[in-house]
C-alpha cells in the first residue's frame, strides 16, 4: 500500500475478522507524526478505530476491500 494513498471512503477488513468491514471516515496528518486513518465499522457508527497508514500496510493484519 505504500504507493497507493489511503483516502476517505476506502474500506478495509481485519484479516482475523474478514466479515467486518471498516470504512475510512477521516485522515489525521500532523507535520511531526505518521498519518493515521480513522475507521468506522460498517453498521456500527459508534465503533471506530484509529490506525497509522503503516499499520494498514501490514498484510497479516489488514486487507483492502474493493469498493
């Protein structure tokens, strides 16, 4: 994923829970930190996680879903 930027609307699934889809709803980019994505679980808008772009690149943890 290093070459393709994460953007709002992208969807991911955790490898150990592939039936749960997470949608990027916000991007946090500070000048002195790695960029992070805020992801919301589809169907449960109150459940959200924040993970760095580098974390989303770890294929053993996350997979990008086709939109």
